[in-house]
C-alpha cells in the first residue's frame, strides 16, 4: 500500500467519525478547566483511548494522559502527537465556567479533539500494520501559564517544580523516549490563511511582586502608614517607562496585572501584588528585560519605603520548528486546505511550552484556522468545525504516515538532520538557573 492510499483510507475513517470528533471538542469546550486541574478533560481522553482499545497512563504531571501504539512494520523512532488540556480565565466569555471563570478561548479543546481524531483514523484504518516505530498520543496539562500564585504554592510544597505542563513532563522524563513531536494550534488570524508554520514564537518568564507596607487609618493617620498600593503603581509606571528601551528585534512584551491592591478602603494598603510575563524572541532579550523590570519594581518600593518580594519563574522557551517536518506538513496541509490557503507565518509574539520541548528534540507547531477571535478574548470561538476539529485530525494522521511509513524513513531523516540546542540535562539546568527570589527593602 502506498502512503497516499493509506492516507486516503485514514481520511475516510476520520470522515466517518467527524461528528464524534466535533462532539469531543464541543464537550471539552463546555467543561473548561485550569492547568494542572484538568480532571474531567483528562478522564474524557482516557475513556476515548479505552474505546479505541488503547492502554494509557494517566496522572502524568498531575493530569497528563499518554497512550503508545507500536507500528507492526518494524522498529523505529517514537513520534508524539500532542493536545493541550487546559483553558484560561477570560471574563465575559459565553462558554466560561460560571464558578471558575475558565473558558476555552485559545482552542485547546480543538487540539485534543484533533489528536483523538487522528488516533481514531489510524486505528480504524489499521494503519499501524503499515507503520514502523511508535506513536505516542499525549494529552498534556497546563500550557497556559496563568494561576501563578497557585502554581507557586504547588512549587513551594514540592508538588511541582515548574509552572508549565511540558516543563514538568520533561523533568519527569515523559519525553525521554520521544524522538520527535508535533501538535497543531487553532488559529483565528485571517491573514495566516487556513494553515501554516510560524518562523518562531516568543519565550517568557513569569514574575510575581509582593509589596509590603504598613497599615494605618486612611483618613485619620495616613502619615503613619506605608502605602503598598502606591508602591505598586510607581513600579507599573516604571515598567511602562522602560518599554522604549526594548529592541524591536527582541520582540519584548511585558504585561502585568494587579491581583491585590488593599483589603479595605479606609485602611492604608499594607500589601499589593502584581503578576506579569516578560516575553521575548530569545533568552538574552528576556533576561535583559527581566532585569529592567526588577529595577522598576525596586524603584516602587524605594519611593514609598516599602518592601518588595520579587519571584521569577522559568517560563516557556522560544519555539524552534523543525524545517524538515515543516516541509512535510506544508505538502500535507496544502492537500487538505488548498495551496492558496497555506501561509508561511512570521514570528509570533505569544509563547508556548512546546518551545521547551523544541530545545531538546525536533518539534513542529503549525497553526490551522477555524476560529474567530482574538485568542484569549471573550469573542474567541471555533466557527468552522471542519477546519477547526476535523482537518487537524487528518493533518496529524498524514504526518504520522509521512514519518513512519516506509520503515520510518521520514522520521529517521528528521532525527538525523536535527540539531536541538540543548540536552535534557542542559535544559533543566538552564531553567533551574532562571528561578530566583529577591527581597528588597525600600526603607
């Protein structure tokens, strides 16, 4: 059987399951969960694997689920297909959970549906009879980096070491037996066409700053207090003032939020808290911007005579897409969406912890459309369900065939040509070096 014949059989199997694939995506949409808390979504993935006759391991980095399927045409590399489990808090989203405020406003529900849809097509078409190597079907937790204070608490108690799911999975060794990996991210940008591969994505660090002042009567004795909220406001002004010092080529983004600004209106705020990301195209740019932000935070504390506790968490690293895999995807995607709808996507200023995996093994992180947006907004929705849910399943399955058919020649070529910049040990050492805590006494 040729690769094209095998793909045709798989696509027919996926088409026959299209309503089920869309249904899975919509079910996840209606049950959004924050990172490392995706219990219902992980259970759905596990149940779907069971229905396909696949054994899976659950509870990986709290909620990850992985099922491995061996090809029966010989040994070869392991190719992982990933889907991300988590949502994020988006005020006003019509599908947000009324209790938590969490919504799927980034399309992770479509990622999981596409990964499971690819599994359905491969199993139903008996594709593994013609494939070498192994496919790891992997639902992974906590790509979105929100909930920083909660994650810090998990890190302090030893339940986690890293704040993002793939980082924690790499620490646990869950990618040690994977030779190459990919996932497909839902896209809302019309200018990116219906499918494409980005040149790169930003990396980032996460930061929290806790300003500690002194409470006092806000009306009767404000001179006896130290206003932590004003210290935070001056720090935010300082961060805005340094933006013009960031180099365009580093693609720096700094976006803080104030998570606590006082406990009662007639009490001088004794505590204020800020969370933020510092993003950039390269590690040097992120570290430079992070240092400037720390200066602004200290300046706020110094101006009011407050204390500031600054904690930096290692975030996702810049994304590197493997060019050999990108060429295979381009061919497959053009066959699915039409040549006129494929784009080479420029650098994206958002971040993904798929970038961490790309530092160690060859990775592909393309985008496919179907959504209108913008992402992370209350108006984000998947409006073209075929493009959003079903075609990614076909694209993932097509990549499995291209890489693992013919004795896994495609995957062997990718692994032979790839030159990831880090080893796993080097990656972990670098990320651990990024984690730091400083207490600055502004008094």
